[in-house]
């Protein structure tokens, strides 16, 4: 529950307090250990869950520009914009 909700410290404290008050829940010592573990490893756990949830390519980089040709030899005004988009895709872990 903690990892799937990506709880911040206030949410974590409220969740663990509720768990200690539940009948058959965790002890305050267990809550303290869980809180310390989550504080130290939250980023790694979140990144791992995100990586596990991907099944396809990901966007690694994107560049774009808009070109506007304003004059030509045969036509005085050519206000036709052209957009160029470059996307770099990569598989998970590559």
C-alpha cells in the first residue's frame, strides 16, 4: 500500500498509525522500522515499480523546430510552416 500510493512522510505516518491501532495490526516498533526503511529507499522502490510497469518503448529524448519559408523565387509569399519533430525511443533499461 505504501509503495503503490508513493506516500509522502505525512501520509506514511498516518497510515502506520492506523495500522498500529488496528486489531492484529503492527507494533509501534515495526512501524518505526517500516518508516525508516521507506524514508531511506523510497526513490529506489518507486523507480523499480515504474520500470516493472513498462512493457514497451519509452521516450528517451525529443527535439523539435518549426521552419517557416517566407519567400521563394517563383512565389512572393509562402507562409507555410513546417514542423520537424525528432523522437528517440528506447527499450526499458537500454
